């Protein structure tokens, strides 16, 4: 308790907390985009529940990993070498997560550009089929939650040695994810072009995770700046399309 009071009175601790909260929120965007796209494939009555479970699992996983900080730090230790390049457990987890993201994003893009009946992704008429689809969605969310959680906690450990600051930052970031989940998912669903853009983001994130796993550091700022710029351009396109639709409908009304 005394340590916590000292942290509250320490201005540098507050700076570290704000910085870490912002960093965790930014890192959570990747996780949230994947959850939004995946849960939108479920029946409407199951989507909100799946998002809450997925984000709840992310929180549980992050807090659980914070309880094993000493073990998490060891994940960065080399396990073996290939052609002189060392690989740690963290590297292997990032590579596996990146490959999974590439696979999922590529598959979804293929389904979008080739709109034939993909029965493996469709919900059956019975309750059993719905349950299987729901379970598959949660399982895939859980896999990516693990990858993003390990990356998130290792980032947190590198930014501050104080566990209370890490816990508050993680809880704050996941709370933001929870509040933003439904609006983001609804926005993506109502704007099909945004889906393709989001899938492109997932491809880029997957490639970045693989690069990080092979020791090639890609500054996150470049990635998120590119994402923000692309999103801004797409929003301007949407505004332009809506303006043209209103003008066309107005002209038709006059005639």
C-alpha cells in the first residue's frame, strides 16, 4: 500500500502511466479490428456476446500474464539458432500469430472478391451449427488474444518496472476496447469498403509480426500512420459518395 501511495505522488509515474495507456490502446487496435471482422460473421444475436467474451478474454489473459512477469521476460531469451540468428519463444509466437493473421485476412479477402457459396463460413439452420460457428469465432479470437497480449505485456515491461502502473494501463486500454467494439463493428458492417481496408490492415499487421519474429524491427509509428492515412482517405471517399448520392436523388426529385 505504501508503494502505491509513493507512485501516486510521483509525477514520473503519472507520465509513465499516460504513455503506457496510450501505447496499450494503440496496440489494442489490431486486436479490436480482428474481433470486429470475425464477430460480424456471426448471427446478429450472437455478435455482442462474442465481442464481450473476446475482449474479456484479452483482459484476463493480459492480467494473467502480468502475474508472471518474470516468466514473460524469459520469453525473450534465445531458445535456438538458425544460420546464426537466435530465436526466442516470443519470436516464435509472433511468427505463428503473423502467419495466422495472413491466412485469415487472405481467406477473407478471397471470399470478398469471389462471392460464391462458402459453406464453411455460413451458419447452418440448426442451433448446433450456430454453436459451432460461435465456438470457432471464440477460438480464433483466443489465439490472436494470446499473441497480442504477449506483445502488449512485453511492451509494458519494457516501459515501466512498476506492476500497478502496468495493471492500470492494461485495464484502461481493454475498457476502451470494450467501449469501441460495437461502434467499430457496426461501422465496418455498414461500409463494405472499410472491410477490405481493415483486412488490408490485418495483412500488414501479420507481415509486421512475422518481421518482428525474424528480428526485423518495424517502427509501430509508421504502421499506424499508414493505417490512419488510409482510413482518412477512405472516409473522404465515403463522404464524396454520399454527397453524390444526395445530389443524384435531389436531381431525380426535381425531375
